[in-house]
């Protein structure tokens, strides 16, 4: 009788934590799927007491958290971020990337996201002059966004467990 194959390494979720509104949801879904979580930030965040959840505090240097996440992204990781440039770096490393609202970044969407980001940066730069001020920003985070995120993260973890 053949011996059972060793189980695959658990999925690791890397969280760009500074502006993440769904940390508690990540902890709950990760626990259900036995995934590891790394909460990465420039300052300490409270994290649950768990062998699977670890806080990673990096220096306050520019992009230090992004650099740590990108350096640790791989095909066995899910990265949670709204940062488009970080998402691109993580996709290149083979990670799955989800935004906080449950929408995913992938090879097909990242190029247009980067282009839109550049256009918006140019528009904001033009609005900062004496005739106008930059305004707007993303819409408020909603219950629908939270629900969509929970469903998306669950789907991703189920899919990754099958591989």
C-alpha cells in the first residue's frame, strides 16, 4: 500500500496592514483554512494570539513594508493590498493578489490599473495649483465590499488547497 504523500505547505497570507480594513476577516478565514498570516506594517498592530498569525514590523523607511511583502511573495502566498505597484511586484513573484474589496489583481488587469493610477496622479498634480485642490479619493468601504472580500478570500484559499 503506497504511503500518503506529504501535505503541501500551508498557504501564507501577507497583509499590507497599514490601511487594511479587513484584518479581522482575514484572521477568521485563515483560521478556518489553517493558513498562516503575516501582518506587515511600519508600526505594531494588535494581532490574535495564534501560532499561525505573526506581526512583522519593518522600519519606517519608504516602502519598507512593500519591500518585505514583495520579497516574501511566492506562488504559495496570497497578498492583501490596495497598492497597485506592490500588487504588480507580487504578481511577478507568482502570488495571488486581492484588494480589500475582494477584487483581484491579475496579469490581465494589472497593466490597466497601473495606467489608470498614472493618469489619476497626473490629474491630481494638475488640480493642486491655485485654481483647484485635489479631492475625491476612493468611495467609503461598505458592507458589500467586506462581504465580497470574504467570499473572494475563501474562494482563493479553497482553490489553492486543491493544488
